[in-house]
C-alpha cells in the first residue's frame, strides 16, 4: 500500500563522516558545557539554532588579521575566542561542524563565492546541516547567525514536513539559495537571523578600514552563485592528518558552471584543472538524504520479509513500532514478521550513535 514516506537518495559523492564514537566529541561538549545551551529545548531545529547562536556569541568577527591562532582546531579556536581573539568565516565553519556533529547532527563544510568577473569577489566558509524535522539540508551561517527560508507554499521545495512553526518558512540549502538568486536575485526568499528567525533585509560588519558596511539579502544570496563541498565530512576528528583529502571539493557541474568561470581573488578558482575539483553532474548526489531508510518488502503467505537500507552515518540500530501507538524497539535486519491482522501498519527508523532518530518510514501491509 502506498505511503507518504521521506525521499531516499543514496550518497554517492561524499566519502566519509565524523566518527561520533571519538572521545573528542564528549570532551568538546563537557569543556564548553554545551548541554546548558539548550535550556531544556526538545525541538531539534531550535536546538541547532541555539547552538549556532552560542557560537556567534562566543566568537568575535575579525576578517582582516595577518594571522589567526588555533591552527584550524575547533577547540583551539574556541579557547582563543574566549580570550577575545576574533576570527573569520572559515573558523566559524570549523567550529559549527564540530559542535553540531557532537550532538549527532549530520553537518558538512562548504565554501562559496559570487565569482563575478569585474564585480563582487571573495570566498565564504559555511555549513549545511541535515534537518530531520524538515527532511532536507539547510545552509547555516554561524558567522552571521542566519539562514534563508522560503514559504512552504512556494514550489520546488522537497519536503513532506509542511511549513515551519508559527507560519515560518522552510530553511533552504545552498543550492536552493543559488536557484533563487539566479532566478530573480532572491526576491522570493527571506533572510532570517538568530534563534527566533527574525527576517532581515541586510546585515552589518566592519570593512578593512573599520567602517560599518551593510550587506543586503541579495548580496548574501549572490555568495552562493558558486559552491564547493568538502568531499570528506570528517574534519573535526581527522584534522590535520588528512588535510589533502579535505582539500578535495565537490562542485555541481550544471549549465551555469559549464558556461561561466568562478573568479576568486580576481582569477579563476585555484582548483580548476587539478585533482581537487571534482565535478558532480547529478544534483541528487549533492542533495542525498542522511538518516533516511528504504524498505524492500516481500510476502509469502502470512510472513513478511522486510529488508532495510540506510543512509545513516554512524548507524547504531534500526527500530520498529506498530503504528501509530506502539513503542519503538530495536530490530535485526531483515525483519521477519507473521502478519496477524488484515491491515498491518508498521513504522521504521534509524538511530545513530548519539541517539538521534531518523525520519519514520511507514509500511502498510494488507492480508
């Protein structure tokens, strides 16, 4: 019987993930008392925003230092920040990746830039985080404590979770922001800031002369004209031993990519024509779906065999419950069940090592 299950897209483009069993994660949470950031909040997405807000409040923006302490270790960056040192976007990216993964939230590091010849230049380090609540990636900018959203009634948003709470929108991935900018300079999306997702039209920072400048929503969106994703997703636990692998960058090779050149520091991006630029032509390979499962159901007589496949990094267990009122229980895979009812409603989900459950996958079997 057909059910409204989450989209399952297999990971084919990314090579590794943080090892959540690493003692580094426990040490990070305990040292900075990160559990206190939640204030008893149970909603997953709000927890992510509270953690991002803590990073923003802890690290001061300073974009034009000659050198920075920390050697790109998340803990060293935080220690220096607590002493008053400022940092640029790449450091926020490193810290956010570590903090979010420490709570089991699948997070990846990426860079982006406007890349316009004779126009805006530069490079920005940010993260994407997989939201189980919205069943999609969303771009999270810890430096500015903001992200982009779009009203759930707008087309081309792949989610089955409905709109956000209190009428708020769906958080957008980097590619979705890029779509919106290339379509109409992001006229149909909202830039929101902080835990309460306050809509803003611009944000402010200091330029190299120490002057306050305003960056508009449109200009922020233009940043995602060009995007690179680190192919390896284990920066926190392996740095710097696999720095060479972390330098390999997935880039979405669509028509815009093929017909234009990414300009960075007034010249083509350094990775062109090197082993480090990895072209990905299938958009689904970029937007694969962590923490989702699919089931292959076979029935012989009154016995069902259900084989589960998963896109869950750090998978701990599969769980089952009889929908809609049963209790979640760990199960083996495949599942062998004797059908005792005319209509058997089952729900499955994955569970990772930190206890974060994936999205429910429903199976309805009639006899």
